C-alpha cells in the first residue's frame, strides 16, 4: 500500500509559517476533517524576525485564496497600499536623483519596443513617460476608488503591512476558520525513521508531534533543513554585500500627513534605507554591508535620515539588530522536509522578494502536494529546480540595481561594479541589452518573480542608454511608442482626477469598508 500524505507539520509561526498554513488549509479542506491535517508549532520563547513589511502584488491573490476579507486585513494589519518603489540617490548622490519601479506595465509594453521611442525623450524619466502609475505614486493617490470591490484594482497594487499584526491576523483565521491546529511550544528534538525521513518533532510540553511532511518555517535558525539535515546555504555575499540591518518604527508627527504609497529606498554610503508608510507609523530600516561600514555609522545614518524626513529622534523605537547571511539553499526540499521563508534563504529586502517567494512556495506546495511518499521525491526535485531558478533570478535582479550606479563616494559602490562580483548571466544580459531591451526572451518562465518590464524600469531608471538600432523596424517602433506615450499621459490625467488620496482611501476603508464581490 502506498503511504498517503495526510499530516502536515509546520515548524514556525512567522509570516512564512502562517501564510503557508493558511494556503494549504484553505486549498486542502483542512477544516472539514476530510482533507489534510495541518499542525503549526510556534515557540513562545523565540520571537519572529519582526520585519518584512513590503510585499508584491501576488499578496492580494494569496490572501484572497485563504478566504480572508480584504477590509478586515487592512483594518487589522495597519496595512496601506503599495504601488511600487521609488529609488533615491542610487545613480548619483544628489537630491534630484530618483526613479520609479511601478507595478503597472508600461502602456503598449506588449505591442512595441518603447525604448526606441523613449530615447528621443530621454530627459524624461522612463517610468514617467511610459507608465501612468508613477504619476499616481508621486501624487500620493490610492490605487482604487471607494466603490472598487475588495481585491480589485484601478492600478495594480500590493501592501505595506505590520508583520507582527499579519501573524496574529492569519493565526486567528487559520485556527478559527481553516481548521489548523496551533501548538504553542518549543521544539526540542527530531525523531527520524530508519530511511532518514523525519517521523516526529519532540516538543517540551506536547510530546512528539508526528507527520508525513514537515515544513521548516523556523526562520534563519533553519532547525530542520539546516541543523537537522545539514543542507548548506549557497552564499551570495560576494555578489550582494548587505549582511546587517537595523529596523525602527517611527510614528507620524502629524496624523493627517500623507502616507507614501510606494516604498522609498534611499541609497547610502554602504547600503540603503527603506521607508515604508503604514496607517499609524513608518517602518524604516538601514540595510548595509559590514565589510564597508560599522554598526555605529549605519545607525547614525539612519537617525539622520529619520530627522531629515520629518521624524522625531525621541520617538524612534529601535528593533534588535539583524544579521543576514545572503544566500539560499538549492535543496530546500530534502526527503520529507521542505523549507519555506527565511529557513530556505534570504538576500536582502530590496524589492520585497522574500514574502513573494513564501507565497510562490506555499502556492506550489498546495498545487503539487504529493499524494504519497512515493511521489514526494519527484515533486521535491521539480520544486528544487523551480526555486533554484527563482533564487538565481532574484540575485541577478537585485544586483542590477547596483551595477549601473555612478556613485563613487565609497568602496561599497566601487566594489559593486567589479566584474567578479556580477553573475555571468547578468553580465551577458547587460551586453545584449546594449542593443535590445529586456524582453520575455530573457525571462521565459510562466511565473517569473520579476517580469522583463521590471528589468526595464530599473535599467532605464538607472540611466542605461542602449545603442540605437538602425533596423528597418526602428522608425515604426518610434511612431507606435509616441502613440503609447500620449495614451499613458492621458491615463495619468484621468486617474489623477478620479482617484482619492491614499490616506483618504485608507480612512474610508477603516470607517466604511470595501464592497465585497
Ligand atoms: C531586515 C529585513 C527586512 C525585511 N523586509 C522585507 C520586506 O520588506 N519584504 C519581504 O517580502 N520580506 C522582507 N524580509 C523577509 C521577511 O521578514 C521574511 O520573509 C518573513 O518575515 C518570514 O520570516 P519567517 O517566518 O521565515 O521567519 P521568522 O519570522 O523568524 O519566524 C520563525 C518562527 O520559528 C519559530 N521557532 C524558532 N525556533 C523554534 C523552536 N525551537 N520551536 C518552535 N518554533 C520555533 C519562531 O517562534 C517563529 O515563530 C525582511 C527580512 C529582514 C531580515
């Protein structure tokens, strides 16, 4: 008789653990008792990492899949809308240096080569010319109207959220609605079968908790995949230097001030500072390279930034310093254990690529849940191939943000441009992109983490100037692009008039809610 997979044990109750539990329980009918049995073990002694506030638009679909209400989520998780990122001082260390990476594709993106047309207007930022959403971000507009139903959008969006509140929100939903068993206890050991599979996790108060598949969401400790199985992290420190972070929470001095609807990312001498606007406070942090600066200098830069951007030094609540080992595990699924979240890897928070990997992992696990132990190794191999590919693309995409900088104020920026720190595939793409824009031929999987349009926003935002192509198609492209630039400007004009302000929309959601479909 084949061994059916019925009992799933998730170790860890951070964002990764609860998101995975919610997706699996909702999709596999845990509440009825007929589907999977899902147990989540969460230590009362080990805090969650406490950060992770910027998300990718996939989060809308992930949350919708779990059956929560978007109104409840926004109210309870202090959430705000995010429409992309704004990068300041990345090309040059100047106050007027910035560009956007919005979530909406450039108008006409799938129809023509807009880059050829943009080069005739290259004094206008690429995203401002091609994408109406950059104008919404600059004007602080909401991505939806009061009457737009839950999960639907006028302009594509994701969220800024309070990570601790998300954990509480998902835990309640999982336990009360989705039939997840929550065990608040500390895991103290692993019991193994003769073949090396995990049989059960030993806990301090609840004894051994047996399962068929174990999901390691124990954070950077990686208790099962790392400590028990010894699956190594492949370090990326030679490519992505940032290995330390300080995070703080800063209240708004004026509670009526506009809330940014994009992540602000400001380059520093040896790293960058994120600035995320929630309903009640800002989440701000400095991520930096310990090879290129000291903890004290990094904290001083963070405090300076907060004061310069309207915060009060006395209000700063500092969270514990975080050490990052940039890297990932190629074999995140080993035997009957799959690592999701920080246990599987982490690079740095640039572009919020971590929670989207949790969502993709939980989604693939739910869709491809092996029916039997015999099928599990086949699914595991495909899973590892898929996620190794994704991690490699994240490394390329994050590094792209650094390699084109003209900053010369520190070794950090100079070292980031050294060819030996740039992955070979990215070097090849940069050579190709001198003559043709990033396209689906460069990123040809169905579910790429970052689509080719994202690469265009970064590349041209960073001031990359391709060699014009004297091909016959060139003049057609330019003429078509001109039409799309006019269409994009018209869309921006209409939406700026029609959409409410970001804070106004959040206040509306808090008091009146959003229509449900
Ligand atoms: C500085 C920084 C900024 C970030 N910003 C972003 C961002 O903007 N966007 C984004 O997408 N991601 C971001 N991330 C990543 C994001 O925080 C994580 O992907 C997310 O929080 C998931 O973490 P986790 O659940 O894997 O781990 P954790 O939050 O660390 O949770 C680990 C869990 O394991 C439990 N545990 C540990 N040991 C035991 C034990 N012995 N027994 C039982 N339970 C145990 C703990 O109690 C806890 O519940 C950031 C990360 C860092 C470090």
